[in-house]
C-alpha cells in the first residue's frame, strides 16, 4: 500500500473513531498525520472548534490513545502499528483566519 493512500485511509478511519469519542457539539478536523516507518510515534494534528475546548479534547484523546490505537488496529491491517499516538492541537487555521481578517481590513481602508 502506498504511503499517501495508507495515510488517507488511516485519517478516514481515525476520524470515524474520534467522532464516536468526541462530544458532537465539538467540530474537529484532522489536519495532518505523521506515520512512522516501523513502530514509533504517530502524531496527529487536529483543528478543534470551539477553541476553548481544544485543550480539554486533546487531553482526553491523549489519555485514551492506547484504546484508540487498539480500535484502529481492529479496523485496519497495518504491518507496523505505531507504538503510541500523540494528539496535538494546531492553531494554524485560526491564525490564518486572523491574518486574512487583518488583510481584508487593511484592504478596505485603502479602497
């Protein structure tokens, strides 16, 4: 299985697993996933809305990462499963939106 295809398949399955574990009032997106070659640590970057719930959600997911890894193992065959999954909140999307808002304000002042 090619690395990109495997990565997108894992993202799809991991999304469905997380949907079952995260409060339905919280919107999340998996932005990126780093796949280790053999074993190692898989890092999952998440965008979470509302932002004030992000730390709480990431803390819960990291606490349950072993259970999530086992559920992933049941749903997909991977020759080398990561030893650990680490979830991280990424504010990249929020920062991009703030920069875009500032640029629009500057643009409106000069037009």
